[in-house]
């Protein structure tokens, strides 16, 4: 299975943006709607959709233990984000300024970009046969896709 071509752009308050490559195994975009439903005696319930959307992006992948790996996103070589740096971004000044970009692949007309706040991050140390790595999950509470 090929890795998805995904970048994470982090911009600290007052700083310049940095673009990192993410090693992604699975990416899920979910849009939750919350219509109101009111029961009516003797008839079907009344349902009203107020037009609110609650989008989120969930990512599952692998993080290297240390820095130094690079990957190409088609336009430039990007540093692959490692566990300690991603943890720093999630908990630090970067957490309010995150952009996830899914690079357009074959047959796609444009990149998909999601901007938002990190809602959840977890990392699990996974011993492998050849090396040790971190498996991670990241949820971005996002705006609708640009």
C-alpha cells in the first residue's frame, strides 16, 4: 500500500510557517451534521436542519523515532515530522495554526487543504522486526475544505 502524500504546515504565533511531510497510512474526513428533531403527538417528528457542519480530519500513520528523514511532496523535499516534534507542535504555540494538505494524486484536479485546531493526538511505541517506531493518531477539528 502506498503512503498518502500529506503535509502538515505549522505556524507559531508571530513566526514563519514550516511544512513537514507526514507518513500517513489512513486519512479520514468526517463531517457531522446535527439536525434538530422534535417529536409531535400523533404524527411523524419534525426535523429541522439548521445548516451547521462539524468537520474533522483523522490521520493514522507512523512517526520516526528521530529527525533526519526527508520525503518529496512533488515540489520539494520536506522533513518527515518525528514524534517529539509533533508532540511539541500539538502542545505548543503551533497548536492554533495547523494546516493539513492532501497532495493531489493521479486523476485528481487539485490539492485538498484543511485548516483547524488539533483536538486529539496519541502515539504508541511499536517495536518492529527491523526497527522501533511510533504509531500515531491525530485529529484536526477543521474548517470546511478550501
